[in-house]
């Protein structure tokens, strides 16, 4: 299921479209109209859109490197005049009175907002499914999950509605849907961008803002454009990364998760990627991660704390109409888990706060770490739905989301690249992690892999 066609968008990426707008070959309004027409064709099946403005929000001045390119903003980020419902059926939000802090930076790149994209409740799940609402579907195979929490954005980019969409990542929420939908998904270093309002209140801020794209150069162009608006002086600048570097890197290879098992198709894809990196002159060697199953237990404890905070403060944090009886099964189960084990929270937080230093030791010996994004390929809808019994759902989620949370707690950048396909035609993502502040190396290697193994395109492969 895709929307690609012979219109103003064509099969161009964001960089190409921005160039066409600058050259006067097409207008921002024409691109927005084409995106909305595409959305109307696929949305009845994909269910990826949370809401739309009365009219596309085109940047008022022709500024920003991506001026005129249509996009969607994830529905956990405030945009003036649109509600922010965080994927929840527990309340109905009023329209936001102003743009959120991060939305201001996002819009500074010149992107045209044509709507908001769906996410699972509070971004807690790894699939964009709901208790009663229709799930967001994977355009590659519509009876499969498109991942989460930025699942709506992933479906819209993969299907060709827009070339770039907002995403954020608190445990894998950029990289997981990128892996499921065959996209590029880079989680930046903690505080690389302006923090959103929710992230600032977290006991451990593990949320990074970013985008989902179909090409490495679009992700690189976005990072450079966002940096033009604001750059964190505590981090090394990225600048515009426009191709691979000639450096030869030491890359650590991690295959087996700290809990559970890795499926054969994912393993084969990661091993093939290791061979591609060695062919490019890099040295790849197996390593062990510096964490144990205790990390998984501590992350679960923190995950439960966040669910409890969301539910118990819902009327103040979200809307006075918030009804805790209507939260989904995963949120309810995580809250219950934390309430039953709350005495473990201080120790869990103490250990999690040590992770950045422990993880940094890896990069004294290696520039990158190569691993899977997920322990198995994207499941059918229903497998990790919030309607599943909580104990079963928790087991399934922890066996599936086995690699990405470590970067969120460590605060380090990581990227998912679409470097494999299952026999059934579903994308497989491969994960690369770098040292704190080193997005540049991730992008340089991503360019190399994109050239060596061109990414799948839904309109030519399906």
C-alpha cells in the first residue's frame, strides 16, 4: 500500500523537493496539496493521521533549508491550534494555544505541516495499536505492525505521503518504526535539540527528538537545519554531513540480546552488514555489552514509573477530562507493576544514572557498535496489542525491544538503517550506536551502507 504517483512530490526526497521549491519549479502549496491528496488515498487503510489543520501550515518566510517540504508532527508535541492527545483514549485535548519549544525548532527548518501523526498511548508501546481505535498499519504489509511509538510518522513516510516526518525516541521510538517500515531513523544525542516540555520533567530525561526519512541525506539535512536554529554549546557541532568519510573505524559487533533470542533473518542481516563494513575497510569484532539483565529490570521499573506518573497526574498534565479508567491495558499494567514494586525505584534510578559512564567505556576501544534494532522482525497486528493480557504482553515486549533502550539511558546517538528484507517482504533494520555527541560518524557510515546496499523502495519492490 503506497501513495507514490506522478504528482508534484514524485518519488523525490526532502532535499530534492526543497531544491525544486528554491528554483521555482514547484511551490510549497503545490507540495502540500499533493501530500494531502496522497494521504486521502492511503489513510483509510493505514490509519496514521491523528488530526489535520484547517489549512497546511506553510512557513511564513522562505527560510530554512527544507522550506516548502510537507511533513507531519507527532501527536505528543504541541502545535498552535491543534490538540495534543498523546495517543490516549482517556481524554480529549483542547487545541494548543502555542507551539511547543521543540516544535519551534522543528518548524525553523522551513517544513510545511500538513497534520499530526498517531502514536500509541503516551508512547509506551512498540506498536501503534489501541484498545478500541483502528491500529496504524505497516504499508509494506498491512496486517503487520508499523512499530512505535512514532508509528504514524513511519507509515506516512514509508508509503510516500511525505518524505520526512517528526519522531521522538524514549526507548526506541524513532529506531523501532524505522526498522519496521524500511526507513532511516536517527536518535540524536540527549539534549542535541531543544527538549520538549514532557521530557524536561522526567527523573531521567531519555527522550530525543528527530525525524524519519527515506534517505540518509534527508536526515543529515534536517540535523544541519535544526542546528541553524539552536545548537547545544555543550555538544560538538554536526554541520551538514554530505557523504562518507575515508576514516577506517573499529566497530564492535553485538548479536545476542541480554534477554531472549535473536531470529534468523535479523541475525543474517546484521552479519551481512558486518561484511559490508569490513569490505569498506572497517574492522569489525564481537564485543559484549557492559550491562546485564539487571538493566532490563531497572528499565522496566522506570517504564512503570512513567506510566504511573502519566495516569496519576493526568488531570493536571493533560486535561481535566482525563479518566484513568480509560487508559489502555499496557499503561494500566505498567502502573500496577510499579505500584507493586515501588520500593525498587530508588535503586533502579541510581543504577540507571550510572549507565552513561559505563557505556562510554565501550567507545574508548570502538568508534561504533553494530547490532540489531529488534530481536525479531515486525510482528502481526495483535501480537503486542494493549488488549493482550499484561503478563504475556510484557514478556513479548521485553523479548522484542531488546537493544534500543540502552542508548536512551546512556544518552548516546544511534541510527536504524533498512538493510534487509524478510522472505515475506518486510524490512529489517540494523542498528549502529556511537559515542556521546558523535552523530557525524553515524551519518558518514550510513552513507557508505546506503551506497553499498541501496535501501528498499516500497513503490518498486511491492
